């Protein structure tokens, strides 16, 4: 890793980001072929938040938040700050003061593969954070990392400028190149689900709506009237 | 495991279920001899929910929610759907559409030894879910499991028709055969605790109410006035 | 371990405790040189709570809450009960009845390196608990531990009478001897952060406020205009 | 749970057990429809061990090994002792002295959903143990559990007299009623795998031996000559 | 994710791979700027193994090893098979038969972000595997993934053809483009450490060899003759 | 935490240490009242090792092994180096070069609440290490901690000069003040167990040797001839 901070990156399109944000994490994840979802240990610091934007990426060292300070200057309105750490760390690398600074720059939220703190203040500020844990543990400013280089965050490879969507279901990343295509698939998916939801609410079965009965029979599913019939089946 | 779906099961008695539900998880667990509690990793998808009902059981395969679709049809009003997975899995096997479908059939809630998603929508629907994690990760419909066979969920053996009680303290299962007996013990326990609670609130000590002082002395507890006296004790 | 209950301990000064409580967990932790923070697995049973007080310590055995009953009698108004367990345990050692009893004695909250239960009732009572997990699992009263001896709780060594501060960021302990000194450092820190917060909110950068640019350059951070320049750098 | 010790149980057939033991854990698990495998946290205390036998079951309380002492007397030559705990526990419930006693009674090994200790001595004795962890932590003898009742061990429901097979791959349980049938399926599986192994060693591909190519094509797998062709594919 | 299998990839240079393999995991990791190390949960299935080669990558679905069968055909002598899974999975996706097949094709070892089984046989074959766990749990062949696409394995982004080095210290990946450069840095590092090792063995101190004393003093380290002097220090 | 290195500490008595080492971890733990055992996640880097000595303690920062270098100079023959970290860390803070240096000073082993690396070399050197994990991840030398101050290691409070015993069962600490007393209790325990072991090997039951039958009956244990009798019992 070379200790660099890259000033200019290409960002995802704002209108596309808005459509992805409206679709939400689970729909985006499905629409891009069930990929890009962060591991489930990334959770919102306060529930009910959602956010989307272009990724400004940080590679920090364990117990050291120096590079987050470097990254603030390189953020623009509409960005999401995305922090990876070079080895597993649970310290509270981010708190109220950094949130105040990011908010002043128009940043929409933070994804951090480590801990955050000052959660009561973050909630009051309305600044959304998805983190590995809540931790009051402070950090040092001693060792360089990098800003706006490719990173791996909670199991997903993320490049600067990638689309980020986060809500109560977790965090999903979409490569900038694919973002418009995925947004289109989200729209189609939402339209289709609307009809399905109405039919399910009316009591129709997914088995019938999705036409699963034949496939189940072909796969070998056997319906029995009661458990007593199990004894008559071959093992 | 044979790929079967059993249509008819005997269910726990509705009045008994209501008494168990009113007692709540911790009381039910105590009343049946401190057994039947699911491991603590099963947590409510949204806090404040509680639910009770008869178990319709599902054995699913990891990353595959096909059998949940099969199970919906076999549910009745007042049931709780209880999903086990054949090996550890954290995917979001259950979301808003399945909740809409279960709600349309009168199902009261879901216990799932895997992940769930669409948690904001589940909360808005008021459909309670206890799961291993929140995950947007989608699943396939490719491999058979079984419906209404005995399963192990979060460390507890559960049979179809067993009583299920879930609230903010977690999830407890009671075998159908024992349900009435346990409900009776819950009632007795609640009555007794009411008096104890009043006495404790008035400042009486548990040591006196429960008569523990003799047993403590017999077990060898020594009261010292201050830490300085420790030096005079034999090791 | 000798099975003792020590009646009298020296407590932290009430005015100092109030200042530490007002500062909050993360500030106290920083002010005492980034030490004393409990591991992040200790979480509030209900969010939004905060509490502070002098530690009354308990060493319990796994699955056994007998010593908590012994400790209640030794608590005074303004205390925090702090429960360690002699080996890892996740049972629900503490619930509504014990909370009622502690509240009657003026105890401000509980820190427990095991599970708690009756969380809905605890929230309704407004009795704050920081625990390792929520668990309905009941416990026995069969084996002695100790009260008011030094313990290790969630990775921190705690002595009776130490200061305890807990909020949504977690739990921090301060030795009684250091409490006044740490409170002074908290006050200084809070005063200083107020000015920084205002400047950050106005758009100034931490890089400038904290004067980090020289140190970053000296450490070797290289700013690049875009990723294309990476190719020109030596590895 | 009622505090009982049941003296007489029906055991699995010795010849069937020998065939299951010879097949090994992974083959037995496959042969019974991929069920019955204990969670992977159960590991051998020393590697290279294998064992099989009829289960004598114990339900112990956390941090308390009293019921193991009760169970010893009820074991016969050829048995495996199988210990469940009523809530998660990691203490060293079993060590050299108990192993010496079990060995004197002809017991073949121990499965314990908690910790064991004296591992150097266990290895020297050649007494095989599969446990959740290694722990020197001692236990008390204060609270009753049960012997020879149905239990859940590492996620599997086990009844007294069930077949147990354990080796470096982990632990698998087979219900006594199914044991002969599963042994037959193991034999068939082993015979079939022998031929497959020889063909694979000679360089034939599983794709051809198992005839997977058509199914892969039907499922939609696309072969590309190189990554450059990805650009020509529809998303 | 598109379901593709890419036949031809560029591989890392064999001579470079040999130098990286000789350097070992920890040295390679340091030489490339402390990056590329897999998370520590990837452990050797049997200790004492080491291996290196070019990565053939697989993206599998949870509980489904179909794509591993597809990948075998695309491997060449000197390759390492590297298997990612699209969500966390602990099943035994790989065992003796697949190892026999890979060995017949000259593959040097397996890295799998899931479980493996038949460990006794793998050890006997001398086929090295680094996996997340040991598990006898079998898998299905039902859902497509991809072969030779970029993946994330145990927290590291890996592309087909990247260099892989694995030993008792874990697993490290080096991008193909950097491999020669990193090998050069390894050689330099090894040469330098040889001299340091000899001096340390002779009793010289790292403090002196590395010239740390000034930096420590400047950072503020204070040497005290004994703990009694602590009382004289300002906090 | 003040950044100090304390040069002179009082050490545990060599003869007492030898007796504790001969007794082994589990016996020492029992002999001092079942206290002082490190959490079970501390495991030997290579099995079969055992070591004992006086603790030289280090408090390091996450991802930073600078203070270990400081500590080496302060070690004497017969010491054990004991490293705590100020927040959870899994990096490979210790490897072959530091082991070479410690060995040159007569240090007997390392206990580290973080990772270690170069495990093949450590085994070849015969230098024993108990660590949280194996990790090739390198560390920096940038931030001060302290040497020879009280620390908490894997859940146990340890002071400089305390006795340390480590073997395949884990790690136990004994305060210097109690060491002689605990060694005496170990001797008594070993003498007593020798007789018990012989009787157990001869087929006597622990139930009889320890005289447990009365206590079991008094506690309410009921022996049944077979499971059929359960139906006749009151719940």
C-alpha cells in the first residue's frame, strides 16, 4: 500500500444514486445479481436511517483514524465516506466532531468497518453511520493509510466513486459502471413486486403466483396428509 | 431427511397459548423447569414485539427459502412459522412479501434460525420476526427441505404444533403435551411474583423474603466489615 | 477466591461522579488516557439510558445469581451494581424483581458481564442495565462467590468504590483515586471541544484546526490529482 | 426438566456401529440425507482420534459437572458419553480423572457441548474427546440435571442409545431406529466412491463422471475464452 | 454476477512464485506494504503444510460446490484453487475426491472461504487446504456461480492469476502485476533479517539494532527504577 | 495510562514457580479457588508446550508492538513476557526475531492477548507462545504503551512479578503474594488425586469415592429403571 490521497475521482450519477437509494438495500442487492452486500455485522448506529451517495474511500490502520481527517477535505456534497481498516479493529474511530465536519461538507453518511462513538449525538445530528460496533475507544493519529484507493469493506471490494446504499437492512455497493443498469433493474423489480404484493395480501399463494408447484413435484417433494404416513415411505 | 410436506398437524390449544403468551418468555421458561429457551442470538427484528402460537416447522437448506413458500399454504390463523436451516446460514431468507402472505393467512409471527430483511417494512406491517441477523442477502429456490417435521431451532428441539412464545427476552418453545401444565405453573408463578414485587418495592430484601440467610451461612459465606479483615482470614 | 461479602467500602465522591456522568463515556475514556473502557459487547438493554455511580462489585458463578441477592443489601443510594462472572456466561441473571429491589435502595443501574431479562419491564421501570446479552435463561442460587472484592468486568479491572459511567457508547470505569483528576480533565476537554465543534460546523477542516498538514507530509503522505498518477510512483 | 437418571436404555447394534465407525463422519452424514452433523465448533481435543458407540446422554447445568459423575455408573462397554448443557458454557467439565473412570468401564469416548481439560493426559491415555473448547476452568457439583433423557448437542437432537460416530471431521449422530439402514447406505456409498476415486486419480473429470455438463448448460453457465468476452455479454 | 467460466487467464511467473513461496506468508505480507493477508480465520486443515501458485478463482453459492467441479477442468499444474462464497458459509464444500482430482491435474493446494472435510485423508494425500473450518456437512450442486472472475476471499480482493502463498501463518495474495517487485523486496528483507537474527541471538537488543531509543524518548517514554516512583509523576 | 517502563520488579520465587509449573494449569487453577484462568481463546501456537515464570507485563496499543521491544531489555532469565493490548487486536505482534531475542535473554515463553506469527519457526526454536490467534499481519512502532504496570490479559488482572503457568490447557496467573500458598495446595491436591486415580482405574466409582450418593438423593435425583417410568412422575 502506498500512502497516497487522491484528490479527484469520478462519481456516480446523482439521479442514478437517487433511484438506487429509493429502491433500498435489499432490492439493489437482488437487482445486481445478489452481489455487493456488506457482511451483516455492519449495522446502523441508530435505526431508521437510510442514505446513499458516491463512495470516498479510506484505508485506515487499526486504532488510528488519521486518514479519516485527510479524507474529509476530499469529500463533496452527496458523498458517502467509506472506511476500511487494514486489519480487524473495533475502536471508536469516528464520533460527533468528525460527523459535524462531514455534515458541513454535505456528506450524507459513513460506512466504517470498525467502531463509532457518540451515538446519542450522531442520532441527534441525524448523521447516519453503519459500523461494526459502538465503541468509546479512542484512536491515535500516527500511521498513514490512503484515501480514494480501492478497498475491501465488510467483504466487498469497493472503488472510489462506487454507489453506496445503506438502510436498516445493511449496506450494498454498486460499481459506478453498473449503477445505471442496476437502477433500471431496480425499477423493474419494484414495479413487478407491487403487483405481487397486492395479490399476496389478497390471499393468493406464492406457490401459484410464481408457478412453483411443478418444479417442487419434479424435485421430488411429497405431500403427506399426516406424520403417520411417514412410516410408509422408503428412506 | 426425506423431502416431505405434512399437511395436517395437531395444534396447541388456543386458550393455553394465550395464557403462555401473557406470561411471557422468561416466565414460561422458568415454569417449565428452565428448559426450552432458544439461544440468545435469536433477536427481534424490531423491539417491542411479542407473539405466540402453534409451530408450523420448516427445515430449509442454506441460502434457499423454497420450503418457506411451501409452508405458507399449510399455515392457519394463530400459527407461528418456525424455520430451521440444515447448516449455519445468515442470508435474508424472509422479507416483506412473505410477511404479507403470512399475514393474509393469519399467521402471528416468524422464528427463523437465519437472517431476515426488509425490516423497516416488517415493522410498519407490524409483523414480528425473531431472527439470527438482519441481512439483505437474497436466496434461491432450488433444493428441497421439509415442512412440519421435527427440527432443532437455535438449540431447541421443536415439533410441529408445539407452543411458541416470543418477546423482547427471546423465544421459548413448549411441547404441545406439556403446554397446559406449563400454563398453570405460569399462572401460579405470576401470582406469587406479584406479592414479592410489592414487598421488594417497599424495601424488603430478597435475602429475607426468600429466606436465604441460613443457606448462605451454611454454604460458608463470611461477612466482613471491611477489606482490611481479609488479611485475618485463612486462604 | 474466598467467599466473603464486605459490608463497608469507600465510595467515589458524589460531585465528582456527577461531573464524570455529565461528560459521558467517550470523554471520560479519553480524559484518563484512553483506558478503562469495557469491551464493546456490553450494551444497554434499552437505548437512551445513561447512569453513573460508585461500584458495588459482585463475583458470581456461571448460571448462579445468588451473590447478586447478597449484594443488594450492601448497596446505598447512588451506587451502581457491577457483576463479574468467574467464567463466560450468557444466562439471564438479572430481571425485573432484582431491579425493583435495587431501585428501592436507590441504586442507579447495573453493569453485568452476563445476560439480563425482562427487558420490556426494565425499560418501563426506567432501570438502566448494560449487559452481555438479553437472555430469558434462569439461574440457580447454589454456589458462593463474593461481594465487594476486586473483579475483572468485560476486560477491565474494577475495585469496589470505583467510579462507573455508562451510556449508549458503553461503560467506562475510573479508579476512585483518579476520579477527581479525570473529572478535571473531562471539563477541560469539553471546553476545548466546544470551540472545535463550532469551527468544524462552520466548515473549517480538522487538518487545519489540529495543524496536521506538516506531520502528514513528514510521515510521507503524497497527494495525487488522480489515480492515473499512481503509475508514476515508485512502489 | 425432571431430575432423573434412567438406568436402562436400548443400545444401537454393535455390528452396525462398527460399520458406521468404519465409514466415518462425512460418509455417515451423507448417507442419512445430510442430517445429524454436530455444529463445527465441536472439535477433537487431540487430532487423529476416532470413535463410535451408543449414546449415554447427560443434561448438565452450566459450570456444574455433577451429572457426569452420575452417568459414569450407567455406562457400559462400547458406549459414548454425550453431554449437553442447559445453556452455553465453556468450562472444563471433564478431565483426566473422569476419563480414567470411563475407560475403566469400557466407554469409548466423550462428546461434550462445553469444555474439557487435561488434554495432554487425555492424549496420553488415548481417550478421545470432542468438545467446544479446551478449558482449565473447574466446575462445581451443586445442581441436578438428568441422565439418559433426550438432549440437543451442538444443534442435533440426540436420544439415549442413538449411534454416535466421531473423527477428525467432527461428530455425527444417527437415530437407533435408522442405524442399520444408514450403515447399508454407507456401504453402498463407499463402494461407489472407490471407483470414482480411481477414475479421478487417473485424470478423468467429475464433470464427466457425474454427467454434469448438460445440467450446467441448462442452468445457463456460459464458457468464455477470456475475460475480454465479458464485455460482450448482456448483464 | 454473471454465470460464466473463463477458460484462459494469465498466470503469475513460476520463478517469481517460487521465490514468494520460499519467503513465506509473513515476509510476503510485509514486503508488499502490509497488505494482502487473508483474515486469520483461514487456517490449515493440517499443520506444517505450505504451498504457492497462481490463483484459479471460484465464486460459489452457500451450501453448493457445483462451481468447484467446473473449476477443476480449468486448472493447470502449479495452480492454487481459491474459492469464495457469495455469503458466509461453513459447509464442507471440499473433500478427498475433489483433492484427488485436483492433484491429478497438478494443482498445489486449495484456499476456501468455507469448510472442508475428509481432513485425515487430505493429510494422508499431502494435499494442503486452508479453510474457514472443518465440516462434514455435505453440499448440493444446484446453483451457478462463476469461475475465474475477481472475488473477495477472507477479506482480500483476488483476481484470477494472482499469486497465492500459504503456510502455517495463513494465506497472502499478491497481484500478478506486483509479484516480481514483491519477490525482490522479499529477498532484500530476508537478507537483512539474517544479520539481525544473528545479532539478536548473540544478545544484542532490537532497541539498539533498530536505533529506537531516541524515538522512544522523543515520544515521551519515561523509565522508572521501580513502581514506587509512579507516585511522583504528574498524571 | 502513563507511558512508563519500570525497570525493577519483585519476582516470584523460582522454587515456587517450579512447583506450580509441575502442577500444571488446571491443578493450579483449582488450588487457588478456581480463579486466575485466562479466557479459553488463548491457545498455544504449537501443542505440547509448557512453561512457567515470573510475569514481565506489557501494555501495547492495537497494531503496534513497540513496547514489546522496550520490554525485552527488562526481562531476566526465568521470566515470562505477558502482553496486553489496550483494545481488541488480532495482528501478528510477535514472531521469530523477537523470540530469538527473548531466548537470548533466558525468557521462557510469551503470553499475548493478540496474534503471533512465524509459528513454524517458533516451534523449531522451541519457544512457546500462547496467543489469541495466528496472524501474519505486521505491526508498526509508533505509539507508546507501558512496561511492568498492572494489566488485564484475557480477562485476568496481572501484576508484574506474578506467577504464570501455561500448558496445553491454557494459561493461569497467580499473584506473587499467594504463589507459595497455592503451590502448597497444588502438592496436596496432586497427592490426593494420585490415590483417586488408582481407585478409578480399578473400577471404583466417583459417586462412592467422593460420597455423592446422599447429596444427590437429598437434592432430589430420582433413579428410574427405564424411560417408561417417566410417565408416572409428577412434572
